[in-house]
């Protein structure tokens, strides 16, 4: 879709599927299930900008709903960030090429994302209600018993942990936003 050669596409697919975050997710299937949809999400975003319309919005909605229902919020947030960067860069490039705002593409992205959330809502709304009654409800565990006192209020603790322990310490896909931007900027270069 981005103009890479067959060899480049196969190599990218193999590198993604063999990456440490995915192999490390074998023991947490929801993470693996969510991450498996990332290439589809980025393709749906790219297609929605290049050829906007109802079919593209529907494809985006289905992929996004599948990711939401897979059940790993952190991977979903990282994928959504990569998709937002990809979509924004694609919209800006389209606007620059045509010298006009790509309203149809923007509308396709917004409708697709909204429909994806609505497709997942029948499962998520009861889950959110149950969460409020569980030990994972907000405020159910105080910071000292969670072992991360201050981490929820201090971004520096998270960043220090990231620098000291690297990407494999619970931050899968941190490079995906950077790679998403590069994929759009370098589209067609193989």
C-alpha cells in the first residue's frame, strides 16, 4: 500500500511478526491479539485517506473494533498513536499535493474511528460496569500496595524506568509512532 517492493513488504512483515514485543506476548494473548491488528489498522488509515468513502470507513471501524475487543489497552493506545500520526501525516501530504483540505478523507477517518468504538461498545459498556465492582476499580489499590508509589502522578518515574530498562519493560511498540511517520514520509522508496 505504501509502495514498498515485495521483498521490502515481506521483510517488514517478518520483522514485525518476529519482534520482541510480539514474541514476548505469547504469555499474554490479549496483547498478541491486539498487536496482530496493527498492520491492518495502519492500512485502513492509509486507504481511508487515499480513497475516502463508506467502504474505507467500514474497514477502519471493523479493524478498530477488533483491536478494542482484543483486550489489551496499552497496545491499543500505542497503535492508535501510530495510526493518528500516520493519518495526520497522510492528510497533510494530501492537502499539500492537492492544495486543499481533504475533507472527505478526514470525515472517513472520523466516521471509521467512531463506528469502531460503537461496534465495540456493547461488549465494553458491561465490562466497564463490572470493573467498577472489582479489585481493579480506580482507587481500589493504593499506590504503596501497587509497588509503584508516585508513578501515576510522576511521568519522570516512567521515563527513568524506560531509559534504564529499555523497550522490553512493558512498553511494546514504542517505536511504532516513529516508524509510522517514516513509512508515510518515505512511501514508495522500497
